[in-house]
């Protein structure tokens, strides 16, 4: 099981025991890894949905990435779940 949880550290995927799972170590296509790395590098709490400064475009891209990452990782036996319900909308 992996968790989709963007953070300031640049980590996006986390193991069940709370350790970062580097995108480069995952069985992902290079272009998807690069997209996800660019997106998470832009993380800031101010973009989250409960903030008045939320970034709808950034959030939509995160939801798209979650769907794509989940699809690819499932093919390799990984269950990817969001850390917050709003990612799975």
C-alpha cells in the first residue's frame, strides 16, 4: 500500500509506515515520473482546498496525477490511496 501525500519535502508517495517512496524507485514511465516531480515541487500549503488562496488548477493536476499513478502502480501490485478525500474527487 502506498499513500498519495504531497509535501514540502518533494515526496509524493509514502509507504504504510510513513517513509517516502521516491518516484524514481517506482515502476513508472519516465514522463509520468517527471510530471509528478514537477507538480510536487510546486507544493505549498496555500494551494490546498481549505485555504482562501487555493489553486484549483494545481489541485486538478494533482487529481489527474493520482488517477494516472494509481493506474500504473496497480499494474505492478501497488495499491495507491490518497491521504485526503479531496484528491479522489
